[in-house]
């Protein structure tokens, strides 16, 4: 059996090596390393794939979130509501911009932001909501968009883990993750579902003016060369990464299918176990399984984690600590016990290897090993 990795970038690369190598060499031959024509090509292909008017490439997903918030004109003191259960980048940029992160609890089944808690957290200072489509499945965007409309709030989707997921509204309309709110953000970090071979990110929007602001901010606030109208940042997707992503975008749907196949195998093995809760399928969203995350019940999660690791099976905890209990994010407004669902989930989640190259032998070994521990 091949060594089991959390992601298998090597195996994935080998299958499309010819195309990737050619794409990289084309950039090397032209030496258009920054803003080369392939960046535009990728941008336009991604716009088509997502069905969105504007894709603004940038240096990483964290920058995408920051640029989006700057472009929306959010000001220090403005409150931004987000989930207490996410990767730190979501709250980090809110804090860095001097905005006030307002955390709320999650839905215990989907792990996504709970709309009722969002509603309760709204004050006169609230300006935006940042739903995170965690682990590859969209948050309840019917409810979130309804709240945003009612209170005139901006919605910034953190779609870093969910590129390619589809959300179907209760009225039947379908949109891709990241194209629902005012603005969506994604990451092309190598292990993400559409991963580059280095850092990368992008902002999505249907709003012409907002797109323009994002482009200006990502480019030092420069409108005319060496005339700076805004204080911006330096955030670019380099041409080699764009060339790689342009090849991989063609395979993104196949990659999502491969992830779903692996998830189905896991579900089949675990759905009958009284000690494991398989990931809930939210009716309005497809799932692209950035992570396959189990919820353990009445078993020792750390014990299972160690058992799997001892058998060569990576089983990371995403995420062990809720945002409000992180050292850097200590805040007199929050204390332990404030977000009971998030706090409980952090103690019980465990993720299993999930990637596009995982094979049946590996899946059988992983599921067998999990059940061995669970049924012990
Ligand atoms: C990966 C990720 C980010 C940040 O992306 P980078 O490209 O690493 O900066 C932000 N939010 C979520 C939910 C992520 O998973």
C-alpha cells in the first residue's frame, strides 16, 4: 500500500505532469513572471467556471479577505460578525483592520455559522457578516442573505475551503460558493481544493465598482502609474501559479467527484457506528470535502487520533481551539462557555485523509483502523 498522506500533491501532479510542466515552461520562456498574460487567462476561465463577473487574483486567501474588507470601506469600530469555529485568518484580518470581530456559535451538524446567533449578535455598529463555508460545504446562505438584506449588512464569503461547491436557494436558484454575497474570497494554498504550487488567492464579485476597488487596493492603491489614490497593499498572483491553476481548474470538477467518492466510502463504513457522527449533508449545498471531519461520541478522541497516527494514518484536529479561546484573541467580551457548540465540537472533531488520489486499499485500511479502535 502507498504511504497515506493527508493530501497527495505528488500523485496528483504525476497525472497531469506534461500539461503542468509545459505551462510552467511557457512562463519561463516569456519571463512574464508578474502579471503575465496567463494571469488574465486564468482569471477569465475562473470567472466562467464560477459564473461571476469579476475574479481579482491576489497573493493568498488571507489577503483576499483583507482586500475585500478594505474595498467595502469598513472602518475601525465597525462590527463584523463571523463564526467562532474557523481557521484563524478569517478573524485575523478583521482584527488587523481595527474592525471588531463579533463571534457567534455554529450549527452542531454542519459546523457552519448559525444564522439565529448571527441575528442575535446584530447591533447598530454591525456592518458585515463573514460566513465561512467550512470543510467544503456552504453555510445557510438563504438565512444569511435574508438577515443581511433586512439589516443592510455586507456579506463577505470565506470560500477558501469550498471552491466549486454549489448552493441552491430555496427558490431553486443555484450559485457557486463565493458568488452569493457582495464578495467572496478563496485561497489557492497547495492543499486547498484548487491548489497552486505556492501561495495564491482570489476575490470574486459581481459588483463592477467593488471589483475596481479591489484591483486598486491589491496594487498599492494605484490608479495611474505612481499616482496612489488609496492606501493599498501589494498582493499579486504570480504568473507561474496562474499557469498551474489554469491547468488544474479543468480538473476541479473531477477532483470534487474524487473527494466525494472517498467521503462516500467513509460514510458507508462509519454511518452505523454509535460512536461516530459522519459529516452532515446540508440540503441546500453540495459538498466538496475540503476535509472529511468526523464527530466522535463517547470515545476518547485523543486516543483515536494517536492510534491512527501510530498506524501511519494522519488524523489532524481541525480545529482544536475556538477563536475566542485563542491567546491572541482574548477579549473581555468573551469567556469559556460562551459558544457551547463550538467548544464541544473542538473537543470531538477528527479529520481523516481526504484527497483526489486516495485509493480503495488505503480507504479500507483507514476505515478498518478507525473501526478497530472504536469497536474495541
Ligand atoms: C486557508 C484558509 C484561509 C487563508 O488562506 P491562505 O491562502 O492560507 O492565506 C482563510 N480562511 C479559511 C477558512 C481557510 O481555510
